[in-house]
C-alpha cells in the first residue's frame, strides 16, 4: 500500500517501567515521522513516568468510577496485598469499553494497544471494530518458579495472622485464577499480535494459542550513550525491586567474589516492595555484600550510574526481553546475565557480554573475569556500542513497528 501519513490511536493502562518507556519511544518516533498519534487512557494509567503528552499529539484521559469499598480497605488496614486494587477492575473495564466505542466512531486508521496493569490483555479488544495491534509484552505469568520466588517474601500485617492467613491465601489464589482466566478470555478478541522476543512469542503460543510476530524494541542511544566517566567499584542492576528480578541471586553470587575485589551492588528500581527490600538488605549484610537500593531516580542519574559501573548484572527469572541490557550496551558497559528468557536474544555471549547458567559460582566467576581482564572488557564495551547502533536504536525499532502497521492495513483492505 501507499506509505501514507497515518492517524494512530494509542491505548494503554500501564504502570511505570520498561513497557511504558518502550511505548514512549514508539510514539516519539511515529510523531517525528509525521504521523498523527493521539493517546486514549483511563485515569488509572501511569502518566507521571515519561508522560506521553510530551511526545504525542494529544492525550485524552477518561474518568474511572471510584470504588468506595476498596478505598475503605486501604484506609483501615496497614498491610493490603498488592493483588487487591484500589479501584474496581469492573469499573476500569467499563471505562475501557467507552474508549473503544469512541474510537470505533473516529477517523483513526489503526488502534495500537499496550497491556493493562489490571487485566493484562485489555478488555478494549472485545469492543473494538477498527484495525488494531496488540503489543503483548508477556501473557500473565504463572510459571512455578515465580510462585516459588514470590513465596520467599516476608509476610506482614493482619494477613500474616495465623487465623487469617489460610483465608488470605485462598482469596489470593482465587483472584490469581480469575485474572488468568480473564486474560485468556480477552486475548481471544485480540488480533495482530506483536511481541518483544521469540521467547515471548513461544509463551503466547502456549498460553493463548495465537501467533505473535516479533517486533524488537529499541533504545535511545543518543540519551543512553558513553560518557567516558571514571568507573567506580560497583556493579549495577535495574528493575522493580520484587522477588522475580533475582536480586537475591545477585547478592549470593557477589558474595562468592574475593573480598578484596568484591564490588558494591547498586540496584535501581522504578518502584520497590518494601518487605522485599528489607529482606535483601538483611541478606546482603549476612553475605558481607555492600548494597545500595535507589528508587525513582532521574534518567540523567541512571545514565551516569550506567557509565560509572564496572559492569551491569542482570538475573531476572524468565525475563520476556528486558530493556536493561540494551541501555547498558548503549552506554558501553558490558553485561553479565543469566542465559534465560529474552536475554539470549539481546546479549551476545563473549561479544557484548557474558551469559551464564543460573549458578551463583558461575555468575561470580563471569564477574571476576571481566573485572580482571581489561582487554576483554574493552572489547565487549566497544562491540556493545556498535551492536546497539546496528540493530537496536529507536529508529530501527520504529521502522519495524511502522512496517507492521502498513502490513496490517494492507491486509485489512
């Protein structure tokens, strides 16, 4: 088809994090290419982190009816599991139905949808009649390993009372089952799925029985770039401070490094589970690992940390893709990662970083190798920068997404 200027509607109900950063950069690319991009969101979507109004043509926010009962729960109890939402999911879905109806009556060529922090697959697909894309970063994850690592977390508050805990567990299990079933249901309505890695593509096949084409994300290598700063004796890891990110594995791994060269571990998260943070600090003290945990720092601070770190270390469990290795390589900082999930598609072993099995001593030895081998460190650093420039820039990612949009519209004619 003729590569005309497109009028694109974007829907999301994301929290802060990598998916929101990816969406921000996609919209930035599309508007820079002359396409009209308007964003439609429920008020529950996070717009404090990387606000889209700075890159989109407009942002339209829809009210969500408040939930009186749920707000009372939060005001009465000191500890409420994150699984209990402050808003009613049903009210969020009603708002998203209204968004879909408004978009159906609009002049947009295509609707681009990201995931929903409450339902994973957005309910909007049930009501949309326009051509649409579902960028599915991951299905709801119910892998046994995630259940195990989440169960490590210290429980607290009223839900830890021996008389209440069994009923709380039943409630949480019922909610998780309902959320899983709802995600499967809404995914049936979705069409034209895209995703971030071949690993996630396979998970979508398993869970939804639907095909998803891979459209790799990119990193802003004009912002995440080498600054030639002096490297300090710490290794950096980035991501929400929760059990599945594998920070306890990193602490135990680093404890295997001889004390005279053992680096500090710096963790940067967009948010933190305070109970898990408390556990990590205790573990680090027991293992004699110096630990610093930072939350919600600026991009400028993050880029400086990437540029001052000796290495970036990354060990989340079955990470669908992961922005962190791209940002590290763009800054010229080699990555040591666990050979799992999407990391196998972004880190080139012995070229831009080192990949190990999930073994604490192997991971520690990989860190030691790069700390001691300046020639190898320099090679990985320079190759990483060139690798990002060749395949992982915002422009490359935007081109990939735009080609999918034109393809879908051509197939819809």
